[in-house]
C-alpha cells in the first residue's frame, strides 16, 4: 500500500502552506498529490504548479469535473500535464453533483453513468493520438454535415497510458468504474465496510471487462488528525463540520450521494438528522449529530501506533493507495501529521 496526499481546494487561505505540504510529501516518498475543484480553483493549474516544484511525486486530479470540460480538452490537459511533469500525471474524473453541474456549468445532470462512459472512451481514444471520430448519445465527433474533420492530439504524453480514476460512491457508478477505469477515488471509507460498500461492486465491473482487481488502484481519501490517543474525541471533533457538510449539505434532500452512502454504512437515522438540521440552517446542530463512531471509522485519529494499526486494516481490506488529508491550522501541524502518516506506514509494514 502506498500513501497519497490530498490538498483539497486551492484558495482556502493556506495556499503557500499547501505547496510546502506537497514538497514535504515528495521528500517523504508519498506516491501522489491530489488536488480538487468545485467552483473556485481549477485543479489543472494547481497541479501544474505543484509538479513544477516537486521531483518524484505523481500529481493527480481529484477530480476534473466532467461537466466543466469537453472530453477532448481533458485529453489535451492530461497529455500536457503528463508531458510537463515527466510522466507523473494521474487523471481523476467525476460528474460532480446536480447543483454544481446545472448551477455553475449550465450542464443538465442527466444520465451521469452514460455520460461518464462516453467521456472516458473519448479521452482514452484521443490520448492514443489516433485521428478522433466518435458517435455516441452525448458526443459526436466530428459534427456531421459541417467543416469538421477527424483530428489527432499533437501533444505527446510522456507515457503511452495515463491512468484514469473515477470518483465513485453509488453501487452502479462503482460497478462501471471497475469496468472502465484504472482506479477508484473513494470518500468516507471504513475498512470494515469496504467489501460491502465498494469492493463487491468494483469487482463486478472488473468481471464485466474480463479483469480482476489485480492492478486496479483502490484509493480512498481519509482525514488524518495526529495526537494523543487520550484525546480521540477532540481529534474527531476536527472533522465534524466537514462530515456534516457532505452528509447534510452536499446536495439536495432528494439527491445527496454522501447522505445515501452514510445510510448504506448503517447510519440511516443519523444521516437523516444531520441533513434535517443542516438544511434548516442549524449547521452546529448538524455537526453535533455526526456520530463519533462514524468519524473514527472513516478517519485516521491518534498516535502513530494507532494510525499504523488502522493502516493495516485498510491494506488488509484491499486499499492500494491510501490518500491522507492531514488536519491542522498551521503548517507545522500539517507537516507533523504528514510525517506521522509516513512513519505509521513504515511501522505497519504494508508498504
């Protein structure tokens, strides 16, 4: 099992620190540095900046939003980043959610699975540098009856195959991800529930493609709070606002993928309460309603020894890249957490 680092969104007030964190992760031997986008910073610019200031660590989009870019633009960006970074780019994709897709990009959030499948097919085809033609439900290239003609990518990626990851939560998305991608980006992942909530669906998709999970990168992101094992409740409180935002407010009452995941994890009553309070404006109440057990199961909390034990559980469950999101209001705190993660992996003996 390898380690990754997730910088989250640029522009949240810790940008200089983020670069220092990425450089320290590079020095410590972390395998990949991910950056996210929503409706603020774009991930491609951030990854280019990080790649220019690091030497070995891969840079990955977690995620490029599918409604934000035409698939050929994503192929162009991926090829450019791979070339500029010397073959260190990983392409993570996701459909985002209906509020962002329709509210920010003006793209109807319909048939997300079919759109994702076509998108990946076009991106992969474009990156092979063959002349591109495609006829699908959502994209047709070139457009018929006009001056367009099949073109090929002029940029040469460093590698013949740039790995494609998909952010997947629901069972159908997970199954398709197993079928068409090289890896899955997961959130709110508990080691003891990975088989039920993710792996069985990914395995079904791999079987459809005539493959196994061998070589498939299972990549959950886990918040990490480094500290004394006597203070686990306080450490867990660090992630209450983050958890309540996603379970309670990241989506509508009818369509919140994270809330549905919490329900599948066995927190049906708690997920409903968190959402009710969050959507009514009681964000503090929503945070307080998040069960400590849920945070602890989906995070790395405590000492190096406790974190190492949890890493063993994730490695045993099939995780191949464990991405950390270290907590801390200061650079020193985040660097300490980053180093604790590297030390824990060494102690766990699962690298």
